[in-house]
């Protein structure tokens, strides 16, 4: 027998084991898979992974005693790899033994998994609770998802917008629940060729059809066709804005409002559809819908809502059921009437909105005729798109909107077209146009673009469109609808509002000035309690040692981004400068956390993975509080931005989307932060290419997309911060871009004052929109007041804010930080707060004391939904010890690892044995 190993050999062995275990923190092989038959609809949890982008199938796994989403993957037979930047909790690769021998995808040649993957190509995480047949994008990492029996998870590789508003699974939770067979995702994404509608050519064709330049008259008739005249006006508004041609048409319609909207006499109920169309035209052209041809169109619509239908025994002419607008007759008229009231800031009667939901059929489609309960319901894409858009504007009807979107997805052909009605085989131009308008408005840009691409191939030589594919005769009605689809607008957003003249630009970037109000004094009007909001943010139970922690106050890793967001909020209000000083000193001191990571890691300065957005964000904090951004946290952040300005695109490899993009600034938000930091540093010349690239991303409607390269969506958050960056730049081009951006922002405000975001009627988006609109506070005073009132309504008793008006109640750190900042109306580019009179705050060494052992998935601590899919999966990461620490430290680390594993095992056992 050989001699037993001595103490040194044993310690070396222990150290090698430690190294091996540390590797498994990033790469985890699959456990023996629990057979799917061991789970049912009420026992265990199921996970489905779609390997379709890599040539594989949809693969399911099961965990009969589920604990976390992370454990579900591995107990279901999947292997995963995390990222070097975020640890194992951020899933970068997934593999399964049933596909390609267990190879994990994406392979290293596609993504080295060093940094957080881009939002255009990553494993997005989707969840559904028992009984739900719609996926929700998980705002937490898999380690922080606590499962219960009947839950279903899904992983899909590809792109999403920020927050997961797009890019979800093409299969439903019911398709993959235990007991179901799963299968090929259906419907698939349209594959028709892209294309753009020649909107100007189409509008010119319509204008040429006008008689005397003011009205449409059908062939063989001498009577004006008011409906088609109105449709032509919409198209002119979308393409020309304010113009003499449009003014002439609108004047004609106003002069003939009696004939068009009041066919039964001015003392009778109007034709609701005609009255709504005229009101929407007035609202789109900056006219007063309460004074069109001597009529208060909105007042007349609201005054003639049916109290009952024929079932009452005393039928009212023009009423099919309670809640109808009299004489609407069709669902289109009902929807347009609701929309006209909404756009004017008037809440429609609840029963009028209820009637729209009653028109939805079991398959999610919406019937075009106002039917009574129990009558045959047969939906069509045009009506479904319009009603979905209107219900989305109303808010609070997410389920109905989701069902409508699912119907549109099922009815859209592979080439992007929609049929006009059930059973139709030909693509319909007007149905495809209405569906495209709705899909754009709802954020389904990929499907919307496919529809517009199909429309582009139906445009005839003279510019007009026929009713169906292959048509050779153009007609005004489908042509007008195609114009709105081609300009990415709809009757919910159409406007001719243009930029007004502004003062000549200055030759230098504006100098930041301190807020003109005293600390804690908000702008006039109803708004949130900023003092209470600051107290929530500064609570020592959350903000420890000058920073927040990822997901949980007990974790070792700092959430640098959220910490800086809160510093911005504190700087904007001036209500707790001592806490602000503590944050600034922590960051300026290098920001090393308990896991050994620092601001250098957060920004990537000096590495091949320099993060332009993080560098800009950190630099702006230094500039806001009077520190030197050229020597902050031991880094020259301004030089790093200049060095990190891309000279050319590296696509398809990550890093640089185009010349002027900052390295790894993969969103408009990040690009804007870098531009502002360079301009505040006086580096106007160095900022020219990044600024030019930012300007190039602005869309025709005035908005910016969320992601870089452009994701094609129109995003409130990105538009607001890009406007702040361009406002600093000065110059005629920048000022015009800002004016267009603010006009678009104002058009996106919803009844109640909120703004749409990735999580519904969003607090975060509303805060940013208020900041953006405050760049022209006099013009947008009403919108700003409405936004601040909305924020006040979302503030909770603890001072924090909900994530959204239509989501789960409860205060969220990230939403609260932005709400407090936004309510002040101070641009990040102008933010300035002196720390004079403050003193250094106590910031204990993060290594002092014994750190808590955190079980992955334990989300206690009151953080709310402050994490995100782009953050680490939460707790449990150990600090890197380094070779010099010594072999005894290796043994100690092994003991900690063993304790971590025991804690997980104990928790799994307790979950399995209790409360089922």
C-alpha cells in the first residue's frame, strides 16, 4: 500500500477541488432528467427550451419537487453556462442530451459568454402560473424565481426589446404543460420580404382624386363622399403635416358637418361613426373637436349612449345593446367613438368600453358588427386590430389585447398579409393596413413590418392601392389605410403638430446650472411626495455601505447601475445630501463590493469590453456633484469614452454597431449617457461622431428605438433621454430633432397621465417622459402636470413607487429612483448638486464580519422588482480569494461551498415535504 497523503498534499487536493467547483459555478452539466410523466398540471413544474434557432426542437423537462427556475433547468436535464461578468445566474448557454449530444448553445464562436449577452441575441426567460395561457417576461433571473406546482417556464433564444415586450415564445404554456405533447411552435414568424410603402406617392394619388381640391366625389355621382374625404385628410396629415391642401379639405368637412354627421337633423343623435371620424380629424390637426361646424362632437357622442337594447321592450333607434353609441351600427364606429373621447382627455363611459370587449370572439378576433350577447361571433383582422389598439389606449384590458394579438398572429400569412374575413384566401390591403397600424402601436414590430412589406408589393404604378392582392384598379379607402400603416401611425397617434421656432443655438454646450427651486420644492401642481420617496430610497435596510446589492440586501455584489440611478434622484431633489455623499464617496473610492468587483469591472475601462453606457453614467454622476470625471473612481472616464468611440461597425460581432457608437453601448439609453458626459466635459468635437450616430437613429415619427442596432420599435424611455442629449448639443438640427421627439412623447401620453412602457403603464417611462417634456416646460405644461399626477397616484405609503399602474402592487427600487428623478423635471444633462456642508459617511469595509450565506432563489429583503433579466441571478456568489490568500483559505472556501449545497438541499427537502 502506498503511504497516505500528508497534510500539504491534502490541502493541495482541497485547493484543486475548489478550483474545479468554482468552474461549475459558470458551467453546470445536466442532472439526470426527471421524466416528464412525473409532473402533472397540478404537481411539479415544467420547463421548455426552444432550440429552433440552432436547428433543434422544443425540448421539455420536469421537476416534481420544484424550488427555483435555475434548479428546474438542471433537474429537467438541461446543462447551462453563465457569463464571466454576471456569474452562473445569467444563463448564457443551454444544452440538452436529446439535442446534438448535449452541446450547449450558442457555441463559443457565436458568444464567448464573457459579458452579458445583447438584447438582440440571448436566452430570454418566460414564466406562466397555473391556469395561465400567456407568457410573462421574467424580470428576475432564474435563481430568484420561486416555483410552485403547476408553474411553467420557457427559454427562447433571440432578441427582445428592453423589458421583454417582444420576442416571446411562439408556443403557449398550454402547449407544453405536463400531459401535453408540445410540438413545433405555431404560428411562425412571417418570412415575407421587407419593403416600404411610398406614402408620399399614395397621398399624391389621393390628392389628385379630390374635386376642387376639397372633396372626393365617386365616379358617376355629384354628391361628396364624406367618408372617403375624411380618409384622404388622414393621409395628408400623415404625410404632409399642416398644409394648404389639408386645410382646404378640413374646412370643407367642417362646413358640411351637418350633412355628414347629423343626417337625421342637428337636434337628433349624430351618426356616431361620422362624428367620431370628424372629431379624430380635428384632434389630429390641432383643431377643437368641440367646435367643428358649430357642433360639440364629443359632447354629442357622450350624450347619446344607449341605456338599453331591444330587450328592454322600449327599443331606442340606433341601439343594439346597452353601451352602444347611438347609430354606430358597426364595431368600427364604437371603437372610433371611444378613441375620439380618449384623445381629448375625456373618459368614455365604462359601458361603451365594455361593448368593445363583448365584440371579442372566443378565438380572440373581434367581429365587425355590433352583435348582442349570444349571437354568432366571427372576427376579422381589420376590426380586431382597431379594437386592440383602442383597448390598449384605454388601459386595463391586457387580457383582451393579448387575445387579439394572438388572433392576429394566427391569421397573418407567411408573406405578411392578412385576409379580409374568415375563409378568404386573398390578402386584403385594408385588413393588412389596419392590422399593421395596430401591431406597430402594440409593439409587435416584426409582424407589423412584415405586413408593411407585403403592402409595398401591392402598391400600383400611380401610387394608389386596390382592395386585394393582384388588384389593378386603385381605390381611396385602402390607399388611405396603407398610408397610415406605411408611416407607422394610426388614428390613435396621428398628429400634424410641428416644431415651433426656437431661439438661435448657442455655439457651446449649455452650462449646467443648479435647480432654480429650493431642495425638495417640486414644480407647481399635484405631484408625488419627494421627501417620502427619498426616505424610501435612502433606507439603510436597502442602501448599505453606500450602495445597493443585486436582488437582495444580503448578497455580496453591488448593483452599481441602480446605485447611480438613486444618486441621480438624490441630487435632483437635494433632500438627503449626506446619503448622496456616501454613495459618491463609495463610487469615487473605486466601489469595491463584497464579491471583489468594482467600478472598473462595471465600466470595463482598460479592457476589451469597455461599456460605453456604464462609463457615461458614472461620469455624469461625477459631473453632477462637482467631482472630476477625468479622475473618478481612479479612472479617466472622459478619455475612456473617446477611446471607446467606434471607428467602424464590427457586426455581426458585438462591440460596435456603427461608426460613432460607443463600444458595447447596445441601447439608445447608453449611447445618450455617453454623449451627455462628453458634452458636459466640454468635449464637443470628440462627441460629434457619437452625437451624429444618435441623431441617425431617430425615426420619421420623432421617436427613437430602444436597442442598437435599431430594433424598429418606438420607445418612450429612449426618446426622452435622447432628447436630453440633443438638447445639450445645440444647433438647428438638434433643436428640430428635440422638438419632434417631444411632440411624439406628448402623443404617447395615456388617459390618466401615464406613459406606456415595457411593463404596461409604466412609472419608469412616465418619469423619463416628464424629464424629457420639461425641456420645453411651457409648451407641455399640461402633459407634465398629468405625468406628475400619475406618479403621485403610484406612490405607496412607504414612499416607494409601483412598477406600473396595471401590474403587481408594491414598491420597486428602480421605478422609485426614476419616479423621484423624473418628478423634478431636471434633465440628466443639467443635473447639478453641491456636496458642500456634507461630511464623509461611514462605509465599513465589505470584508468586515462574516457574510451571510445566501441560498439562490431567496428573494427576501423587500427589494421589489429591482432586478432584471440583465442582472446576475442573485445571491450565493463567493469573493475571489486569489492565490496569495493561502491554502487554509481554500479549505475554508470548500466548507462554505459545502454549506451552500447543504442549504439548497435542505430547502428543496422542506419544500417537497411541506404545504403541498
